[in-house]
C-alpha cells in the first residue's frame, strides 16, 4: 500500500535516526475493544501502555504514523513541572490544588525513566537540564524557582551565578543558571516508538494512516474511519493539536502554535563538548524561549520562537540560525543539516486540559510547550481514572479553562501582541 507524504514523519534529524519501526496497516472493517485511543503520540501511547499493562483490550488509531506530531518533533528535553509553576497555581486556584498538582509535578519524569528501563528502549537518554538566566531579573526568578521546587520536595537543584554558568554553557549570553540534575534529554521519536512496541507486545493493536472522521457517543462509542469502525466501551482522545474538526468541544479553549528547530552538521565530540561541557539540555528564561542540546552524534539541536496559529515560516533556518549564533557565535561556519517545525497546543492559563465527555470519552491536551513529561503523567492518570481512582485525574479536570479573548478570529493576533509585550520586556531586562 502506498503511503502519502503528508502522513510520513517530518524530515527531521529524529526521523533520519529513528529506530526501525513497522508501517502498521490502516483499519479495515469493524473491531471491538475495551478502550480506543485516538492519537499515537506521548499521551495516547502512554495511556495505551498503562491500560494494556492492566489487561485491557486496547486499540490505537493514528491518522499518520506513531509519533508524527509534537511527540516526534520536540526538543527532546525532560523538563519537570508544568508551563505554569506551583506559585501561580496556588495564587489562582488555592493551596489544595497547588499541593495536588505539586505532588505530581515530577512524576512524568519518573514514568519516562521507568518505561525506558522496563522495556529496554534505546533513546539516547542523558541526565541533566538547565534553565539559563539572560539578566538579573531572570536570575532572581531562578533563585525563587529553586526555593519553590524545594518546598515541594524536589532538591536535585544547583544554582550557578556569574562565570560559574560557563561550567555548563560556554556562552556570554547568560548571567546565571539553575541546574536540575534530575532532568535530562533524549530522542523523543525513539521513545514513543519504543513505547508503541511495548503496547503491541502486551496485545494492543495500533492502526496507522487511520484518521477518525466521526465520533458517535453512546455505550459503546462508535468511531468512524475511512475504511472501518471501532466500537469501544471507553475512548481516550489524545490528538492534542490534531483534533481540529473532530471534537469541537475540545477546540474552543486552546490554540495550535508552531515552534521551529534546526540541527547542525556533526561537530565532532570535542567541539560539541566545548559548547556544553557536561551535555546538559538548556532552555532560557525568556517568554519566547530558546532551547538547545547535543545529540548522540555530536550535533547541536537548537529551537525557539512561537508562531501563533501553527503556521510554518517560509525559511526555518533563517528564523532560528540567528538565535543559535547569538548564543554561540563560533558556529558561524557550521552547516545546518535539518530544519523542521512542530505544532503544540496552548491554553490560555498554560495548564493542561483534562476531562471526560459523556462519562466515557476521556481527554488530555494543551500542555503549552512542556509536554514531554506531563503527557506521560496524563496517560497514567487516565488509566487510574478508568479503574475507579479518579482523584488525581480530577485535580487537573477541575481546573477552570477560559476561551482565548477574541474567539477564533482574533485569538492569534491578540496572543501575538501579548507575546510582543513580554518579548520586549525580556530584551530590556525588565
């Protein structure tokens, strides 16, 4: 069966170095299952794996390939917590909610490592990530950030000030940093492919190139696809930014956004380690942040920027290369071998949206740029909720979510205006 180009993985370094994975067939005919998962990214595959481990009959429907979306395109950084931290959560939603979410803020990281160890997944896991401060205001924020995380029991943190930051990042851009020794980085596409293979080893079935065209609520839920139907007692909607047009109830309070990544030619181990001596992953503290790390074959992956609405720029390298050279001017002679975009889903309050529709359709989405760890937590919480342990899932599901101001027509320009304001503040060090 021929494969359409728009269902193949984007031409990224990840796709070029991915573990060999079978092209799974599209669904044809009718199937029955306990749980149907829509979307084979981190959220869907995490949920499918937890459920398969519990003995459920699981079917996964993926419109393209496993890891096609953000799960196979992101920066590959294991960053703890959420896009809004516990102080903001406590101020807006109260101490009880902050404590509930805070108790889970570092669990996604542990789940990833458990999965890698249990199923022998080869995905270039490395320890340690770093938050870099570009000015004194951001450095003050990192001091407060360290104290906040320590209040929630996370103590594997180290502050670096002044020249000490060059121990980890050889750049003049930063006045300090916070190292999270429990964080890390990895090959995200290989991680999701490895977990998908684990699902199948436990009897789960994954269909690729099988978009869901309609959902008929009821008991069971009926999911229509171009050449077949799934009848499921329960459903997990895990398409994140790719559910557009299928589940209107999930679209109004979120917005697709694009981010861009480039990968250099191989630098050689000595030159690569001269940039990042201890091979930590880095993200800065700007509102529109830059993020970068080394690969196993000694390239530099560098990403940054946000396109509200998810549109791709005409020339990704032209957008990201100047950011890379601002951080590492010595790379002016280096060739860029790969450049790609990815789409993530942002919510107005930057916290993920969990919930249940019609009592048997579960969803988790809107990780707002910090999805690698939280998606894995989401899969576990969905599996818990389906087996009568709803409390932790409900801690997220009870969070209020408002629509973006201006509705669908104005949400993109209004969000861009807000981002311009915060980007200007970052440039001025305010």
